[in-house]
């Protein structure tokens, strides 16, 4: 098990290196000049100030060199500053709790609603409940996320007035419920479908037949034998999804005007604010990889066949 | 072994028919009018080609048929109690009075549970033993089925041990509560010959200890080794039945004879005559004798009339319209 985890960590580290380099490449190789963007294209900056800025952000170095200098800083906990001099770490520290609250609320919904819904449908395969869940999830997949977002805003925010329409002024949970539902709806649908399919598949497995032949009560057959096996793919999905949820949601944070990481990335791209985009993206990659690492470990715990390979 | 006629047999299947319903297609008749008797301390081998309905029969007895299967006729009595008529009796009997050993031990075991726990579960659930007590009993049982170093083995997961060991685990699970009836569905098919022998010996010990065994196989060599009694199945029905030694030495039914001729034997190496053709389509079965399309002795009558299983001599029966002629030819 230790060897297994060690291997995964090494793998995650190498992926992190590759991914951050790619992000770096894409952001800083973007057409357009960040200094120009900062000044709105007008030559209000003196040549010496511009040169100082270029020096400060290593803009005149070659890309690989820029990357190395950046990573060097990163290892010392320095994510750099944006072009207005604000530390990127401060921007992250400010917006991260908002994103985390939103993401974790959505995640909780996926688990608390998605798994039981999937189990219910799976145990009632081919009955009305099963079809209702199937229909609901198809609807969730089919309707674009911003349509769901705006509809929820109009219906529950404006018409019914149950929740605030936008912003985070009323704090958790009031301000977060509506955006979390919209953010989690796809994951919830996926979780329910995965759980349902996995349970149905497991219930027809030979070892379930064995458990019945052993005279095990139905409840025990389902809980002790079917559930643990059928949870394996669901947990895998959930953990990967958590990485995504914690990475902020550009669209949802935009619709509901929530100042989280996604919001900052969006602003950063608009302003060609390279350090912010790279800094936050790097963080997201690291979160995602950490989530993957957690998946691998959970997977190993749930499935001994993997643990001992 | 002879029993007084008045005694209720351990397992008595009478006129069992099982069909599978299919979407937009005629139902598949997997078992038709099948009767079979098993007694304590005896091994009945159900012998037949793959697809002849052996597993379906076993699953019907254990109440493990798939959702699209239906028993359309017949009765299955365990110690006189009709299991088909009384689902509660069926549930109560499973694991306790009757148990099953499956062909593929890897898929038959829960992949994420330690094998020792899978055995111990029998004692925990059926007898309410504590974790520690159940564990001790499981290890005792593992020793009984000749698993070396059972304390260590008990902590293994199914994929970590050999096929032979796994099958012993499945057997240990099945015999945990000393069920009177044991059904084994091709328990040695997935194993190599030396391992197979050990498992057969284990089954022999169990029948000698008084268990009634229904042993399913398509392998005549295995049947010869373990059977007291043989039931030859073809296309869902019984073709011939009788004491093992007699059926194998003097087969009556043309199908049994063809089956025996289809395997190589020591006394005539190389002389192997496979049966031409294949099993009839279970959705479109012949109206007359099920074996008629492949039978070298078939006549027009055979394709029109379904033969009944008829007693020929004490303990032996066959379902063939031309049985007297066949026997006559045999005598020469
Ligand atoms: N789950 C099923 N659905 C439909 N038909 C089935 C199913 N299981 C078995 N059958 C039918 O029953 C026949 C007998 O199957 P089986 O009892 O498994 O044969 P075997 O003698 O090899 O054990 C098959 O040929 C098939 O037509
Ligand atoms: S009844 Fe006819 S076809 Fe069937 S086995 Fe006997 S001789 Fe062959
Ligand atoms: Mg079979």
C-alpha cells in the first residue's frame, strides 16, 4: 500500500510539472502585450517604467527561462504579483473561501441526493422511479448550465423570492444554496446515474447470487455485498469531481456574481493578467491532482484487487 | 444404495419445466418435464452437453433463477416440503438445508471481502456467533477442506489465492451449516486435473458423511469417478437415468451411447466419434423426440411422437421410442 501511494505521488508530481508548463506556455504565449493591455493601449507609461515592469515579470526572457524563474518562486510560496502589484497569493486567499463554500455545498448535494437517488432507481430497476430518475438526469444533461442558472435565478430568486438573486452578502447557506444547486446539478445527475448503473450491474454479479444461495437476508445482500462493490466507480467519480468543484466555476460564479476563483480567472483573462491566470490555474491543477491522489487511495481501500497489484 | 420405498427422498424434482421469456420472441424452453431424485449419502450426477439445462435446473432448486425465468410446471420437494409453492420455505432452506457450489470460484466470491470473512458470515448471520467465534469456526472449516495455513489464508482476498484453494473456500462456505443437500454446478471444470482430483475426493468425503449431492458436469470422466447415480440430460429433458456403473457400462439410450462414443477412452485410444449437429434451438424445439435430428436410429415416428421416460429394468429408465430395438441390437 505504501509503495502504491508513493508511486501515485510521483506520478502526480510529474503531471503537475507538465500541466503547469502547459498553462504557462498558453498564457504567456497569448497574442497581445500585457503591458499594453494594462494601459489600455495608450502610451501613458514612461519607457523606464515599462522596462522596469518587463524586468520585474521577466517578460524579455525566453519562455522556458520565464517558467523556471516562476517555478522557483512557486516553490518558495511566491505566486508572483499581478501587473498592478497585488500579490497573487492575496487574491487567492481572498477568493478561495468563497469558492470552497460554494464547491463543498454543491459536493454535499451530489452525495446526499445523488447517491440515494441512484440506489433507489437501481433497486427499482424498470419501475416508474427508475424512469423518473433517468428522465430527470437526461434533462439535467440536456439543458445548458447557464439556462439552468438563469431559470433558477428568475424562478427562485425573483418570482418566489426564496433566495437572493446574486451576490454573497447574506453569507452561507442562504446565498450559496441556489448557485450550489446549479453548480452541482450535473455532478448530481452523473452520480445518480453511475450509482444506479453500478448497482444494477453488481446485483446481477455471480457473488450476489452466492450471497443469496448462502441464505443471506436481502438487506445484507444489498448493503454488505452489493453496495460496497458498486460504490467503487461512484467514489472515483465524486473525488475527481470534487477537484473540479473546488477549482471554481467560471460560468456559475459569473451568473450569480460570486467573487470566487472562477470569477478571478475570468477577470484575469479579460485583462491579460498573466500572473493571476497562471497562479490560479496552477493552484487548480494542484487541487485536481490532489483529488486524484485521494481517489487512488480510496480506490485502493475499496478494492483490494488494485491495492495489491 | 437401496432405500425403503416409503421413505421420502431428500430432494425430489417432479415434472419441472422452466422457460425464459424474451422480448419480442417466443419463450425459450430451458427445462421441460424434468424429474430427478437425490438421496442422503448419495451422489447423483446430472450429465449433459453444455446448454442442456443443467445449470437452470440447479438454479431452480436453489431459487436463484433470473428475473426473466419462470417455472411453468412441476414441483421441487426438499424433505417433502414444496419449495416452489412456498417461497418462505425456499428462503429458510437456503444456506441451512441446501447449499450450492458454483463453477467459477473467482466470480462466485465477493472480490472486496476477505475469504475468511465470507465463510464466517455463515456463522454470524445464521447462528448469531460473535466475530471472533465465527472466525475460529471459519478457520476450522478451512482446515477441514484441506486448506494449508488457514489462519493466513483467511485474510486473503479471492484474487490472491489459486483456483483450487478458492473452490475449497466456496465448498467450505457451502458446507458451513452442514446442509443435507449440496448442489455442485461443474465445480471442477475450471480446474486442472490434479486439483480436480482433490476437489472430487473432498466431495466424496462429504457424501460419505451423509450429505446428498447433486453434481452437475458435462465431463463423463468426472461423472464416472464420483457418481452413484446418473441422470443424462439433453435439451432440457432427461434421456436416461440409472445407477452410474450400469449407465456407463451399458448405455441404453441412443444419446447416451453417442455421448459416450464422443469421448476418447483408454481401451480404444483415438476412436472418438463426435455427435453430428448441435442442440436444438430452445425456442424451436422438435415436436417429437428431442434427439431425433441427430439420432442415427430416428424414424418418421420419432419426429412425430415425444417419447416418455420409461422404466426398463429396476432403477433404470430411458426416453426412446425404439428402445427395445436398440437393446436388441446391443445384445448382438
Ligand atoms: N438467463 C437466461 N436467459 C435466457 N435463456 C437462458 C438463460 N439461462 C439459460 N438460458 C437457456 O437455457 C439453456 C440451458 O442453459 P444452462 O442450464 O445454463 O445449460 P448448461 O447445461 O450448460 O448448464 C440455454 O441454452 C439457454 O437457451
Ligand atoms: S426416439 Fe427415435 S430419435 Fe429419439 S432417441 Fe429413440 S430412436 Fe433416436
Ligand atoms: Mg452450466
